[in-house]
C-alpha cells in the first residue's frame, strides 16, 4: 500500500515543492464506501498550499475491521483521521477521550492525537453551523426544525444548542431507536439549556406546526440522496413559507427534491456541500493547528450552490 502513495512535485513560483518524505504525517478517512469522497483532494491540496508534510488517504473499512485497523494506525503513528457512518459510533470504545460535543452527540467523525492519547471529536455540527453563517444566514436565537436523529443530525442538534438557537423540534421515525433518541434530546436539553422536543415524523400536523414557528428546516436524513433523487422527507409541503430557510445536508445531488419544493414557494435554500467543506476545515485545524485555506479550497473543488 505504501508503495502506491504518489509523489507530488509542484514547481510554480508561489507554491512550495511538495513530496512524500520519510517524515510525512499520515491522516486518513475510514469508512465504506469512500472512493467517492473529495476529502483527500481537499486535505492534500491544503497541505500543499501551506507547505505541510502531511498526506491524507482514504481506506475502505467496515465495522468488523475497525478495531484491527485502529490498532494498526496507532502503530503507524497516525496524526488523526475522519470517519463516516456507521463507524462514527463504532470507534468510541477504542478512544481515550471524547470532546464535550462528541460526548453529547455520542458520535465521532474526527479523531486527533494529543501526545499518545486519541481524542474523539465531532466537527459535523461545527461545520454545519459555520456553513449557515457563511451563506449569510443567522439562526441564533431562532427556532429550528430538524428531520432525523442519526449521527449528523445529533451533531447538528448539539452544536446548535451550544451556539444558542432558541429551541429545536426533532422529528424521526417511531422505530426501535425512538426512545434512545428521546433520551438524547432530554440529555442535550438539560446540559445546554435549549428546549428540545422529539416527535414522530409521521405526525404531520405537529410537523406543520413546528415548521410554521421555525426560521429553519433541516433535512438530516438520507431521504433524497442519490440514487433516490425523486424522494422528499416531506409528504406535505403546504407548511413551507417564504420566510423559512430550508437546509439539506445531502450534497449528492446538489439540489434535492426538498430544495426544489422549497424554492417553488419562495424559500431560501442551502445544500450540504459547504457543511462538508467546513467540517473538513475544523478537522484540519485539529490535526495541524493551522487554518485550512478555505477560500482556495472552495474555488478549486466546490461550486457555489447557495441561493439567496
């Protein structure tokens, strides 16, 4: 595997030469599938821009392989890594410590080292809140309706509560994990002081009422993700209103059916692409202590899908 790592040489006058050396620090993405991820391009370009002797690779890892993989990466002196679902929860028993946000969310998407200790963190919520602010929207002190209670939804809920949104109504399917989600909402509400309520996603009357009171509606489920692009988490769009910001954390497709439905009634919309950018920027800071060159990465790898 190591022999397959490419060497990069850049001779432009403004950029430092960049190549894999005997001292190169390893960072990575673990999950399955990962071949589609743009995270390696984002991070490796950022390392090149800042002249940092790091490399970022993607490894296709299933939950059954995680323990063995983690022990191997520790032996290889890895600097840190990202995780995708379902590894965001599977990794927790192997870590030395969790940050407050990761502890509340019970999910980890970024691991970084402090000396010999491996710390679990979640940058999904930070990335999401920064993407909303970057797009020119202020939701602090306002009510939020959140669809979903998985890893990304939990991270968004935690960070929004920590940052000071007024209240959060969470909707999920009433399945085997509903009571666990209810305990999560209660715990976060107690620890942050933000009122958080959980409802059955099938309760369309309550959903309409919550949306009517909210400044933002967030789809943090996978409904509408490719290849099922003709699906929407809303069976009834009559509750959407022009003063509502509609946000979908899905970034494939760039414009989901939910976003199309929302635009038809005059809502402002934002997709999930910039959540990916800013959660990556926070992970980059954890590993290197440096700020990712976000504007350069935005221009090189991201098209501007925001609408105002």
